[in-house]
């Protein structure tokens, strides 16, 4: 059986989800089952026949384009390169998924939304696990499903029928799978160009300019307590959906996974908190998440699904933030790899100091604004830094370290001092002159220890890149020592 969590939210989603007929219905000719039950299925490496895309493959993509009717041969499914059964068992193979659609009501603005449905529809297929999006796709096909005869053409058939059934405004569709590495490399630059054009369109719009944001619950099959809040200045964590995509989707498919959220009253402009956003996320996560603050990585940060392109992580040794993205394969400056931190951040959780995000969010003026923005960022991979360099303030860009500059927190601290990074001023502000320690004892008449009840969840920074979270802790102390630390250079 697939490893999937059955929650009240999942059950509620069944009613709103598109009707998926399993074998015997519209998928009688598909050799494996197709149904909602397989959404959220995980395929572990021992059960995997082949991996398409994924972290070991440099170039992979999925792209949907709106075309003129005469440019689309309806129902055509093509595989350019080896089929699944022709691939070496246990291998990782490049993959490009290219979908062309037409219809008199279709607009280019709908491309990103319809493209994201690839994730949705393919995960209905037994033994076919689809993760991530755009240039980060990661697919695993199970041995069992390959033994039963599953091919990419079957996958294309499922997608074709689901697109036509779920989105009737699509009148014609053709799908091409590229597994020939040379063809994937040839198409990859075009895919990246399209992604960049979509993202650039949304950059001129501000959160203050609109009355509504958009919610996306597409990933709730994997992260039941996650809800993406998509704003003009904060795209979806996956990087595939921006505010315009949310608007287009909610209009084209009002009962779909993307929906409008009225902002409501502003609670705090600095952290980006709105009362109706809180109300909505509490409702959509069945009370698991009650508050979200959009422009910070602390206190009530935006939840993280698992499809995020990168993440921000707190580095207590320097009181700064690091950024790491999915394609970076080395250890971050805190000694951890992306996969390790992602496992601790994903799943719809709010983890103080750890924050899943899209690459496009790094280009936003709202990027962790409440935490200091780019003045708080102290480390990131060189390749990622180059990608967003034009959006980093000129006065700080050369003060942010990369893996080429430092390898440890101690080296990072030295680098930041030498470059006079803005975060160093925070250290000076927190340092105080050394004085004799003051001992506060329990009054003689107090027979019981002093109880200290901590409000909510309190993060205790540690070295080595880990944070200890004290949940509803009660601490009893017989004696409290208050020491002033000496000023550090």
C-alpha cells in the first residue's frame, strides 16, 4: 500500500477533487490503478525501478504552453528517447515534459497554473511519485508498476484525460516526453526563458496594491497542515505560481486547489500579518496553524510543504540567516545539507528560524523584511548568489559569504567582521560591559523553587546548525544567576 496520511483534510478534499475513475472506467486501458488514494504515495529507493529527473540530474523540466489550434494535434503523445522499460534499473535519467494546449478561452496567463496540474494528475497514478516543479522535477517509478507494464505513454494518457475532464476549456492537447539527454539539454534554455518571463511579470505589483491574496492547497496530500499564501511579493514556495497565476486559476476553476483570500484587516505591517489570512489558514489546516506572518522566518513563519526551491536557516553563531537551494549538493556553512534541513522544515510545520521559500521571493523587497532582509543574510551558495545578484543591495552583496569563502561558522564570523557586514552591528548592540555576576537567590520565606512557565514554543539556539524547541515548558529553579558577558571584539 502507498505510504500516505489519511487526514480529515484529505477526506474533505475528496468531495472537491475532480472525479477520478479507476480501472474499469476512463482508465480501463491503463495497466495500473489511477485514483486519489495514490496521491501522497512515497516510493523508497529499494522499491524504485527508475528515477526521472531528481537531484542527480542537472537538466530536467516540465513546461506547458498555450498554442494556436492549428499547432496542436489533439491526443498526440510522443516519447523522444527511451521508454521506461528500456531504461537501466536503478538509474537516474534526464526528463523533459512538454505539454501544448489550445482553446478559444485559453490565455497565456493560465500556463503556469495548468502546468502545476502535472504534479496533481501524475500523482494519481499507482507507483508514480512526482515531486517539485519546473526545473526541479523529481519522479520515481516503482518496480511493481513497471512489471505491470506502465509506460510514459500511459502516463501521458492519464494526464490528457485528466486535463480534458478537469479543465473543459482545454479543447486540444498534445504531450511530449523527452528522455534523450541531448533533447532535454536543447529544450532546457527555452523552459528557463519562459519561467523567467512569467516571474518578471509579477515583479511590478506590490502587496499593498491588492485587496486579495491567493491560497494554494495543492501540496496538502504531502503536507496536510500546509497552505501556501501567494501574494504579489511572495510567490508560492514551489516557485511555479505567482499572484497572477492564483488569480487566473481561481477564475478558471473556482473549486480547484487555488482560491482567493481577502486580506482583511492588517495586524502588523512589518511582519505581514492579516486577520482574514489567519482565519483562512486556520480553517484550511483544521486548526493546526492559527497564525502566519509572511515576511519573517521567526515566531509564526509561513509553513513549508516539501516542494520549496530553497530555504532560509538561522545561524546562531553569527545571529544571521543562511540561504540554500535544492541544487546545492555540498554542506551549508552550518554543516548540514539541503536534504537534512528540508526534512526538518517540510511537512506543513512552522519551525522557528527555518523557512521554505522560492528563488523568486529572494528578488522581492518583502524578503524576510521583518528580520532585516538582505542585511541579515550572511551565507549562500555562489551559484544562487549569482542568479539573484542584481536584486541584492549593492552595499551588502560582497559582504555575503559563499562556500568559496568559508566552510565553518568560525570562518564565517571572521569573514563578516573583515567585510563589515551589517549583521556585525547586531553583535555590538547586544554586547555589554563585564561586571561582577549578580546572584539572585530564592527568598528565605520561599519554600518552593521558582517556577518559570514559557509562553508558547521557545527556540534555544545551539551550535552545529540545530535549534532546540521547548514546547510549553515549565522550568523550576532554586537559584538564578545573572551574568553580564564581556564585550567581544
